[in-house]
C-alpha cells in the first residue's frame, strides 16, 4: 500500500443497530465488553487514531443505552463530533447508512465500520481510507473495500473480480451461484467511500433479493457502472475482521486479543510466568525487568516501573507502581478514578487491599489482610497485619499494629487521622477520628484513642485489669446414669 494519505474531511459511520439475538442478553450487542471495554469503544478508538471530523453511530436496539455510552466520560473529551441516529425499522446495511446521510457534512471520504467488529487496527483502517484517495486516474476518489480470504467462506459475501483482477461486485452468499460460492475472497463489510458518491448511490439501492433488504454492498456494482474504480485492500489476519454474534465468539475473540497482548509484552521484555494466564482489560505499561506471575488481571490504566514483581492471582486497576516494588499473591489494588500509587521498593500483600486514594511512599510495607483507602503513608511506614487505614495521613517510619484501625466514619461524615513520624501504634487499637498522634509517640495495645496525643508520649486508654486469685471456673454437672432421676430445674429464686 504505497500511500497512507487520508482524504479530508474524513467522517466515520459506525453501524451499531443490531439486537444480537444470539447473545441472549438485554445489553445491546455492541456494548458487550472485550478486554474490559465495550466492543463499540474498540471501534471508536481505532477510528479516532485517523483524526476524523465526525462520527455517526447508527443505533437501533438499545438506542438509549448506546447513546448514553457515547455521551459518557470515555468520549467526553473526544476531538471529533459524535452523533447518533436511529434505524427503525432495520432493513439492512444500506438502509442503515442511509439514516446517517443527513449527518454527513461536505465531501471528502466516509469510512463505514461495524460496532461488532471490534479489533480492526488503526493501521488497517488508515490503509483502507488511503486506498480511496483521489488519484490521477480516479480524480473523484475510489470505493475501497476491506477483504479477506477464508478457508471456509460460507455465509460471507464473495468478491467478484474480472479477468484483470478488478473488483466488479460483491455477491451475498444466499444470492451467489455455485461457481461464485467457490470464491474464497470475502467481503468484511468495512469500506471507505467518497462521500459525494455515497450520496448518489444510497437512494438507488433496491431490496429485490433473497432477504428483502437494502444491501450496502450493492453500491459496488453501481461504482463499476459509473466508472468509479473499486479497490480491494486485504486485511492482515482474520482476527482484525472477526465479528461477534454470540458469547462463544466473544470469548474466542477475547482469547485471541489477550494472546496478542501477552505476545506484545513478551517482546517488550516482560517476564510472564504463563502468557496464557494473563488478562489485560485496559492499558498496561511496563518498565524493564518486570515479572508477572499467573492469573493476574489488570484493568484501567496501570503502570509498572522497572523491576516490579507481581505475584500470582493479583487484581490491579488504575495504579502506578514504582520501581522494585513487590506485590505479593492475591493482592487487590483498585484506584478507580482517584488512583493508587505505590512507591519504589514497597512490599504489598499477600492478601492486601489498596483502595482509591491510597498513596504509599518508598519502602512502605502493607501486609496480609491490611486495607488502605484514601490515605497517604510516608516512606518506611508499615502496617503488616490485619489493619485498616482509612482517611489517614501516616508519617515516616510509623509502625501500625496488628488489628488496629482508624475509625474514620461517625455515621454521617468522614474524618481524618494524622499519625506523625516515628509513632508506634500497638495491636488492637482504635483511633477515633479526627485525631492526631504526635511524632515519636507510642499507643499501648488495646487502646481506644479519642483525643490528640502529644509527641513522645505513651498513651494508653483501656479498662483496668482485674485479677481474682484462686478463682474457679464453672464446672459442668456430672452426667446421670440412664433411668436415674434428674435434678430439679432451678426455681425462680435460683
């Protein structure tokens, strides 16, 4: 493909009206997730890389849900204008694109995509659009089709060429002759069309075919009749043009995508214990010498610094983990919108939970069954066992004892706890916020702290220990032999 020039203006039509009956779901088909993102999102992300001026989504089943997704936060800052139109009734692909015509401005090129064909790369789309660009022999542009050869093309439209290899038509499987069904080059449905020609061809579509629908592919024959060249652009592999019509197909595409992600990570130098047991449902960026054990799930935006080691069975989302940190097995990190940051050399887990707003400094230790939420832990702070730190500011070298918690919620509002540097909090303590523990202080085990403590002091707040000498525990009554009378039950005065 010698040219990558994209004719301007570029507009994109995404067909997203299908019900997806075989998905057996109330959710519109194009909103089913692949690698953590709706299929429609994958399509739009690839299109966005071409910098279109406008995207028009043709909706139908679940139109309100699809429109809600397009208006949501993921696309709120999109550089292109997003519009939706509704196809009702649904009378075929040609009829669907016809609904988008009033939203297409000017001339240039229109790229037609499908919301349930999620993995076409931006590189392939760029080549497809470039193939439609005007040339000396086609001053008004060309109709460019994305095609692929399949071992078994049953059910797909066939690409019909003349003796010199020029595309003459696309014949749908149900309308194809026996000889045409032997053709293995098939139509993917994706095409780039000069917008001016698209306006001319769509009103001429007819529904006199086996399905009684308006086929978009019929514009190929119209282009040939009008002397507009038709270019065929080969897709690099079947995964890029695979559509989804069932949960099984979605699962197969998920595995194909995850295998490609794993391969890309391996080529970057990431050590994967087993590439087949990795799930990336967002963006994973890795430095050098990163190691990832089996059955880890990454979602949202995750960055792993040089030398980071991730143990088995971890779930990590929206987090930045700095160099040489170790995340032990079964740790759950989810930053959501606030994010989580883990400092260099930190040790986290096993079985730890970091929630949104957790910001850990260098060499912080968060041990088994410790939960941190909306809290900052300075360099060298430790909470090694069975603890909760919520809405807290923890200073350097603090040691937070096993079973201790910050009681940050009074039933109506959240309050902060400040633990200054070098404080030692004993086991099974409750720090009732708002409260500040002065630097270098110590809190005795089992204390409930409700007032600020001064620096360097020992603070103890617990019930006085009582010792009763020579105390006997209650004993059970001796068992009675069968048939012997049982002692009377105690009366009211007992």
